[in-house]
C-alpha cells in the first residue's frame, strides 16, 4: 500500500512532520517549504547521531568501573582511531556530495552507482588499516605515551577496535549514502539496532555476566564491534532490498574508475579536513599525558560526555550538507543557502541550552562515570570550559558541512589546518606549560580554537563561492 503524502496545499503540524520524519518520508526535499524540509531530514539525523553518541557514553560508563588505567586505554585508543574516523568521515563527505547531487537531479541509478563505488573504497581502506592496527596495537599504545600498566591491560582492547575498523567504515559511509538520498530514517534505524545491542552486550563482555566470559576492557571492544557489525548488516540488507529510495544491484558494485577518481578527490580533501582536526587531538592528549593517567581519565570522561551532546548537533549539520547537495543538484543555490542559515539557527539554540546546563552543573554530569575525586575534578573542569564554547561549535560545524555538501572539501580543510594546528596546539602548549595552567590550559585551547573556526568559516560561507562548485 502506498503511504499517503500530504499535498502541497496542506500545512502539516510540527508533530505530524516529526512523525513522518521518523517513519521515513517520500517528500521531495527540494520542493517542500524549507523549514519542513529541515525537519524531515534533521529529526532522524539527530536521533541517529544521538544513537552514535551512545557508543561513546555506554562504553566509558562501564569501563570507568575498571579504574583509571582502563579509562586511559579507551582515551588513547580513541585518539589512535582518529585516522580511521577521518577516512570514514572523508568518504562520507564524498558520498554526500556525489549521491545528494544525483538524488537532487532525480538520477537514482546514478546515485546507486556512486554509492557502490563508495562501499568498494571503504572496504579496501578498512582491510589495510585493520591488519596494520592488529599487528601494531601494543606499539601504538606505547608510542602514545601510555604507562606500561596501560599497555599491558589495554593492548587487547586496542587490537580489537582497530581490527574491527571495517564496521566503523561501513556504518559511517552507508548511513551517509542513505542520508544523501533523503532516507535518513533508514540510517537512524541502523544506529538504533547497533546501540541497543551495545547497551546489552557491553556489561556482559566486560564483567562476565551469565554465560559470557569476563574480558575487562577488551570486552567493551568486542561488544562495540559486534554491535556495529549488526548495524552494518541491517544497512546492507536495506540497500539490497530497496527499503529506501536507493536499490543497490550487483552492477552498481562494478568498479567505475572515473567515479572513484572523483570520489577520491572529494574524499581526500575531506579526509585531510577531518584528520587535521582529529589528529590535533593527539597533540592535546600528548600534552595531557605528561600530567598522568588521572588528568587524562578526567579529560576522556568529559570529552565523551561532550560528544554525547555534540553528535546530535552534528546530525543537524549533516542535514545541511544533504540539503545543500540536493538543492544545488536541482539548480536552487539560493534555497541551499537559506537551508543552511535555518539549520545554523536551530543548532545554536539547541547546543546553547545544553552548554549552559553543562557549564552550570558539570559535577552532576561527570560524577556517574567515576568514583575518583581527582578524576571527577579534572573532568568537571574540562566539561565546564568546553561547554562554554558549544554555541560557536554549533555554528561552525554547520558552516563546515555546508561546504562539504557543495563538494568544496578544500576550504574547510584549510580552515581546520589553520585553527587546529597553527592555533589550538600551540595555544594549548603555551597555556599548559608556558603559563603554568596545566590541564586547564589544554581545555581552554579547545574552546578558543572552535571559536576561531566559526568566525572564519562563516565569513567564507557568506562569500558564496561554494554555490558555483561543479562536481562529476
């Protein structure tokens, strides 16, 4: 039975639009009113990213019961995963630019072909990085400055997380494919499935509940990898059976060199863009590691909590990327611009409220994750300072994703290089060591860097050169 679609003359209520967004919509996002298009796309994206944020928060909640060395292991491994996240997010940006343009131009077969090429490249990258990660896990932990006790207890966790990177790649890129085609609800459901399993499996593998073996911190990696794998299975089944707008057939997976070259060009700059940002966290972790596992554990908990709030906000930013790509594909550059400014306003309000709550009561948020008073003190200090910058985070991330949706992945790459390497890391070092602020200096540098990014990216966005970007 075909679902009834509201006629253009009707004005559905806010809650009716939200319900339609969660069910999955058949509306053309390039023709409905902009606020409605934003809701139809952003609601499932925010819910999807809320589920992604649970991966971070659930693991750290249970692992924190194992002590500061276990928490430090998770923090250091997450820093090492920055390369994998960067490549996966870069491929996602390339997928968004290519698939959303094709979808906006109503070329769904071309969109499916582009999706097939993205999946092929993701599998190739994941295979190489997974093998290297398993072989060098303990050496990588040591290189990050981990204490011998952390290397001894945490190398298994690191090996499993790096070895299972194929689930990270596919979960990221296939969801980007769904979102770009306007099937954000399908992407949302894959994260619901993965997170439901992770919540159930994490304590079982960590603490050895029932028939499960007690694996300690390595159990968190097993639970996360298995759960992500289940989410990927759902994604691929949905693509094959055509549960959304795209249907992936075997011929779509035949290598197309021209499309792969275009994808690599877009994704290369986007991966560098993300890698520049995420690898800059390695510099911060290296500075913090000099102050011991307690300071590092506090920072890790605070940033996991911050990510819990920021990832739903990232869902709104992803909506901006899709709407820019689809509207440019439909020949509507001004509508693309209005979509971005609308989403930016929503994002600022959302993160502004969350940031205020975190800044006023950081101890209430951090305390459930640790029983160590010193870890809690460091974590609360970090969360308070970072939360004060949530408003600028909100605006900057929408601007960056707008460039990516247009296929201009070079501009945000250069902005990130300036803000996170030429500004954030030097400022962190000077404040922490030169001015004697210690870990607090590192925390301050995070907020300062994102404030600069927001100002620079919004200035470049207003110039409008992204509206004329041509891609294959």
